[in-house]
C-alpha cells in the first residue's frame, strides 16, 4: 500500500505538525505531517504571504503584494524587539525562514527608531540606524511598527506620470510604476511634490496611499490631536466632520489592522477598497517534495504568532440563537466550555463567548476531557484555549482502519467528538465505506477502534 497523508494514530511532535496543500490558496488540505519531516523534504522557502481580511462583513484572502499596509507607507519605524540587522549578499533578496548568516554585529534595540530607506519586497525593508546612517541592513516588516512622529511616504496605487509642474498639462518627466514608494516634499494646487529615485515632480494625490489614509488620530499644528475618519484628496475629514488640509498635520497614529486593496477581486473588494486585516503576520510558506503528492506547500509555524486572537464576543443568549453544531463544558460545570456555531467560541464565565479566530467561521466538533484537555476537531489545547496544537497523524490512522477492515479508506472525515472517562475521547469517523468509532487516550496518545 502506498503511504496516505490524510487530514490521524496520533503522536505528539517535538515541533508542530502543519497541514500541507497543493497550492498556497487551496481550499482544502492534502494532509498533515510533522514539521521535522516536512523540513527534511523542504526544497525552498517562498516569501509568499496570505492575509485574511474583512470587507463589508465578509472574509477574503489576499496575497502579500495585493494589499498595502500602514508599515509600508512609514518612513520612520520602531523595532518591536532586540534584533540584529540582517546583511545579505549583493543583489540577493532576503526571504523569511532563510538562514541569514552574517558577520554583521549591528544590533537594533527594542523601540529604537530606524529610517526605512527601501521596501525590498512586501515583507522586508532596508533600514538605517539614525545614530549612524552608514550602518544599514534588512529587517522583516513584522519586526517593525510605525512611529507616530512621522508623516510617512506615498505608495503608488497605479502607474502614474511624474510631471514637472502642478498643472494638468505639465510635461511628463517619467512614469512611476504601481507599488512604489515616493517621498512627499510639498503640496501645491491640490498636487503633491514628490521625489522618486533621482527625479522630482508632481503627481495627483488620488493616485497615492499616504500615512494619513491609515490614521485614527492626527496631530494638527494648531488644534492638537484630532480623531480622523478618512482622507479626501488634499484634506483629512475629522470625526467632527471638518475638512482640514493634510499639510497642517505633523504626526499620525495609524491603525495596524487597516489595509487597502491593490487589485480588483471578482465579487469582492476593488482597487482602493478599505480592508480590515485579521492576521497581522500573514502566512509564510515553505515548499517540500512528498511521495504521491509531489510539490506541497505548508505554513512554517516557527514564523507565526502563537497568540490566538478573538474578533467577536457574544452573550449566551446571542449564541444560543445560532444553529449549534457541537458544544462541550467542563465536567460537572456549565461555566467554562466550547461551542461550535459558525465559528468556535469559548467561555470562561458561562456568560460571554469569545470567538477563537484560528478556526475562522467553520464548524468543528468539540469536546473537553475530564482532565480539562480541550479538543476542537484535530487540535487540542492544554491551556484552556490559549493555543492549540494538531495531534492527529492521518496516515497512521488510515493504516489502523485498513488493518482492521482490510479496506483502504477513501477519506477520513471527522463527524463527532464525545468525551469519555478520564482523558479518553471518542471519535466518529467517516471512512468512505463505513462509519468507524475510535477512542483516543490523550495521556498515552493511543488510538483504538471500537467494535460496532
């Protein structure tokens, strides 16, 4: 029999066990394997990143170069952590996950302000230390956060002409491609004077994203800090409905969850659409070669945040109005628990239910063992939902079923979870030829098939 990599005999890995896909934007996983095994078969690391965003109440996926984020229009930024500046060989581009071995000893301290001199791609920036501008190198954008006392740069929405004066019929100097950063020098006649490479000239501000587009608060030269709604050409509209010239503002506090679309999606956001980012780090991918699958893509967990977020909170009354797919509470208690109802929610007080964004809007079977291990589908948590780890090895579970019934499963689909005595959970699986019940001992990581 050929090896099956179905999306479980379970085992606990020293590293995480990512799902892998035929392509980064495949809707369904092809299987799951330990990170050690995927690393051993890895052929390259891709800088491709996907961001989940909300637009008009619906969720969409964008590649890294299909949106612009507030850090991409910053000129000054603060380091989120102590880190060295990465040095790469001449003409090479840094890539997340690569070993950037270097003799460079230049250190950036947490909260140190650096100058962003160039965006090398959508994930990395070339930066300089303000204290010594001869010292430069590369940092991932995820290591940086915007510095408020900075008016930022411009980022071209589309290709645009750079003209020698602010008149509409001005002579064209050059063409600036889409996704380029320009330095804003001055405003004149509703046009903006910018520098781009070795050129200076005027462009229409409607063809730029500016730091002001990402601002929640802005510091006016006379009126102090004001709450901002949006930019309208040369003006900022405040929460009090006033329109004030953008060149009268000296600093901006930006919204790191805001982004703008650089593309038109069919039945989705259009160019310039304002988006809300759900996963700030994006999803970086590695590529491996597996027997029976060929080239597969998987998210490198070591580059992802382990902190699970919540974007929605519901009362018990609200959540019970939804169609309930599965629910589980602590033994002998209705206080702490899990519920699956167009998303997985947890409660620690029996009153308020916080959505676990990791599981998106999907319905997963849930269970809680007598020893308070939380199970959501093929993930488990030993810290009350602060983090979840995959624990099912689908290829070995498939072998267990085949050894029992002498038939290879067409697929393995999890239908139901039910907590049993101590640390045991009963799983009901659809194999494509019959439904099978199995027990899993969370403590011993042991699977057994229950006779039907």
